[in-house]
C-alpha cells in the first residue's frame, strides 16, 4: 500500500468539475465527499 498523495486545490477542482453537486457522493465526518477523475 502506498502513502497518501498530496494534491493542489486546483487539481481537486479540475478532478471534481469545481466540486460540482453532480459529483457529490455524500457527507463524511469531515465534510462533503466528491467523486472525481484524475487525468495523467
């Protein structure tokens, strides 16, 4: 198992279509959970 990957806010915005409500999966203990697609 690999460690966590650090990502910039811009990368997260791009992956989630600017945190679009259509990508909202649910609410976790620490906030909203979004589905996203990483390119690369």
